[in-house]
C-alpha cells in the first residue's frame, strides 16, 4: 500500500501555509524558533529559564504543543508573556495550520520573538515546516550519544543543538564529545551549546546564541523591508 | 484535507497482518513482547541486562527497530541470541509487515520468546499492532512524571510500565509516586516495575514479571492447542 502520494499532498499543503507564515513573520519582524526533542529532554525547562532571563518588556510569546494536557502552558504562563497550548489530540507533531490557527488572535506586530515548542518526538516534527526561521534540537545527556546518527533528519535540519542536563554528566555513561562529533557527522559545522536548565550552567551560551540570532534576524527584516 | 480514510486503510491492513502473526506466535508457542519508549529511555540497555540474565539455552530472539543505524543490533548480538535490526529509513514506528518480513528466515518453532524493540517514539508505535502478546512501555526518571498524562495512549495500551534509570533519582526532580499515580490514572491497576539497567537495581522484579508472563503464555498456548 502506497502512502506516498497523500503524504506528499499533506506536506505540500503544509508547506504552502508555512511559506505564508514565514512571509508574515518577516513582514512583522518576528523571529520564530521551533524547538524539537524527545519527550522529557527539557524543552519546557529551557523555555522557563529563557523567559525568566528575558527582560519583562521584551515582546516574546510561546506556542507549546502536546498530544494531551495544558501542563506546559501552565508552567510557562507564570513569566507573564503570552503563552498558548496547542493540544494535537494524537498527532505526533505540530503543523503549519495549527500555528496559523493559534496565532489568529495575536497581533504579530506586537511580537519580536515567538518560541514554538513542538510535540515531544524526534521523528515526525522534522518533516513539518512551521514557517520558523530556525529549528533547534534539544538532546539530553541521558539519551545516549548515538541519537544524531539514529535520528539524522532533525539534526541535519536544525541550526542549533542544545545539549541539556549537563548536571547529570557525572552519573550517566554519555560521551559528550562523541555526541558532538555524531551531530557534526550528520550536520557539519553544527552549532552546539551545553546547558543545564536545572542548575543554570551554560545558559549564558544559549542566551548569547539567541541574542545573536535575534540581531541577525533584525538585520534581515530591515533589509527585506 | 482529510487523512483519515487512508490512515484507516493502512491500519486495517496492518491489523490483518498482525492478527496473522499473533495466530502464528500462538501456534508455535512464541511469547512476543513489544517494547516502546522515547529515544534514550533505555530499551536497549534493559534488553542487554535481560539477555545477560537469561540462560544461554533459552530460545530467545530480538528484532530491534531504528530509523537509521545497526547500533542496537550490534550491542545485543554479543549475548549469542539471534538478533536482527530493522531500519525503517524514516518511518517513526515498526509495522506488522516489517515484523513479518524480518521473521521470514527464522523458524518460529525454534523460539519461545521474541522481544521487539520499537523505534524510539512515544506516539506512533502505539497505533501499530505487531501481533505481540503485550506492549511494555519504558519511561526513564529523567523524562518527568507527567508523561503518562501527555502520551496516554501508549500507557493505556501497555501491560507493564518499566520505570528505568532509578539510579538517577537523587539527581533529578522526578516524583516517582506521582509518575505511578499518573500512569494509573490513564491505566487503572497498571503494573509497574522500577529498575536501573545501569546498576542492576530492581532487575529481579522485571525478570520476575517476565517469567510470570512466559508461564501464563505457556498455559494459554497449551489450552489453545
């Protein structure tokens, strides 16, 4: 049985909406970042730390995806930035239409930075463009250093690898150099930051990457306009 | 765009092959167990510990699934039981046809126990029956105690929850009682074993569960024949 033609149709429809979102993000100067990882690698904790570190006047918002529950939105709302939960009800990834629908009552001109936290999954989200400026893959050091080789697509497509939970390095058999090497086998020159959302170690590296990305995106927007 | 009719056709075709596999497993007295978890929760390590603990004369085999790489099969082969890697090339789950194809040159009458290690993913594998006698979900304590609520389907469909990496409990913010409670909210009465594949803690509980399952399956096979 051949699923390919329908898959292709679904993906091309998704790409059309994603291209439209990307154009709108560019028009309004919104940097959209799509965070992807396995369940429990620490996307939400990283976002908690990030929202905590950003100035309250920053124009930042979060769309957070899950199969079920509003847990993540509830965790993120306490930082007083706009947050919306997208529950997919069974679908293993966000798609561009879900993003479009959940943005409908937000004014993009009021935003500079939009985080999209995808469903916890290293496979399906990799195929769905959400109109983001960049994908970011989060890998926790408890997951094993071979994951970039086993799930190459998402490591290839992401601009940045966040190696999370480095506080656990003394307690797990994880070779952080081998992990970085594997990531760069799949994606030569891939940027990597090493953080612990629990202790805060390395977070300055992540924030530095983020601020550089925001600055670069601002230049791009100014050139485009 | 409506994907439902094709999904349904793919799933019903899968169910037909799975039913056929289940009948063949029963006919030949093979207990098939389908292990499912996020990437890096420790399915392969649990299998390494299990194969190490089983008598060499036991008639055990493993099919291990991944998007890419033969790493897991290579790790498992050193225990001298038959092991085959299934690389899905992008698909986020195993399906019954892959199992059927990879079993083609094994004689089921030579086997008593078949482990299937699914692709690392808490979502997609839950929809695909592989003809197994039971699904087993593995959750590592680094992943957060809310996972059963966020990914209810796989916790509902699994006979057993293996809470893995309990050696890391002192270092992670994980409430093991809340995790068990969440699992039993989704699946009342769910059996749970707590193990560390690294230190070996709790593995006797897992082996006890496994031996009880093998015994019960043997009775079932004898009744059926």
